[in-house]
């Protein structure tokens, strides 16, 4: 029991609201179209949380093995880095969340489609398997994609497109092209959270050979890139509303605009550790953005 707080710290609870943003948005848009079922929704939440925690744990293990988690890193000290948890304990925890992800994901697909072997069921099983692999391979292994500047792309795909469009599809069993606009908006904002994290740690990452987008772009250009991610998300959402306007409630998400302006102002002024607080700001702003879009429809 004395180690519970260290296990929970490695779950990185502050990342969980962001991971749920896409699920909430996709589900609310499906409900607006007349499709909603409680059990698939709850299983989708459980699957998403399991995958996010698995990704966080694997990230901690991979960064430790590659020497990126060290005394020069500006983020919180990790549980195995500090010695609070042993490597074997940590690996068992990773295996547990792999099993959770598979169990919840399989139950979700079976509940949504009444079969694993329908065309839609097989497609979602393959995407679910890809999600588990992507969660682990971000920093683990010789070919970890997070060390090759591909983390942003995978976050956009899995936190944005798959999260929003996938949760909608699980409810409605159909999809329309315009849905990829709000999905892209959430993907871009989620990528922004990763970019903030990488800007904070770029000096140490560069020294350790972790080639993130900020390391490749440099600090000034990484901030410009960050602005483009946030602005791109808003453009995607405004285009979606223009194409699917049903009334003033569709514009509810505009009340979050001051949050994003505040955030971008802090990013302009911030450097290194000062950017850490903005991870929570952008994550919660993205969650509010997603919920207000969904409830607005």
C-alpha cells in the first residue's frame, strides 16, 4: 500500500482529461444524430483510460532505458527514476494495463457490433491492436517513433481522428466526411499538448538524442508551430459549424476562446519549466472545447 501513490503518480492523472476529449465529442455528436448507447460509451471510456495509462507507463519506461529521464529533465521526477518502484514492478504494471486495454477494447467492439468477425468488427479490432502497439512503441524499443519526430503524427491520428471518428462510428455504424473536421481539431490541440511537453524538455531531449519536433525546429519555430496547431484547430471547427449550422447553440464552444488566448500569451512569454503549467491549461481547455461543441449540437 505504501507504493500506491507512486503507481498513481506514474499514471499521470493530469493527462486523462485530454485523452477523453475525443471520446466525449464523438459520442455527443453521435447522440445528436440519434445514436447513443450507454454500455459502448462506458467501455469506450474504460478502453481510452487504459490505453492512456499504458502509454504513460511505457513512456516512463522507455525514457528511463534511453537515459532521457535524468537530473536535467524539467518535468516531474518519475517513480522508477527515483527508485520508488523497481523495474520488475513497473513492467508487471505495464502488462496489467495491456490486458486491461485488450479486455475493455474487445468488450467494446463485441458490444457495439455483436460480433468480432463482421467487417466493421475486424476493422475496429485492427485499429484497437494498433492503438496498443502505438501506446507502447512511443518510447520503448530501438525504433521508438517518439525519438524520430513522429510523436506528433501519432497523437493527431489516435487522439484526434481515431478517438472522435471511432467513437462516433461505434455508436452510429456509419460516418460522414465532415466529422473529420472536429476530429482534426481535437487531434491538433492534443498535438499541441505534446508539443508543449517537448518544448519544455527540448534541451535535455536534444542532449539525449530524442529528436522531437521542437528539437528539429528550434525554440522560436516550435512556438510558431504551436500557434499553428491551436489556430488550425479553431479553423477546422469553424468550418464544421459553417457546414453543419443548426442554431446558436452550435457556437457554444466560442466561450472557450479567452482560455486559448490566455494560453498562447503564456506560451509566448514562457520558457522551459514555465511551460509546465500550460500543459494542464491546454488539456482542460481542450476538454471544455470538446464538451461545448458536443453539447452545442
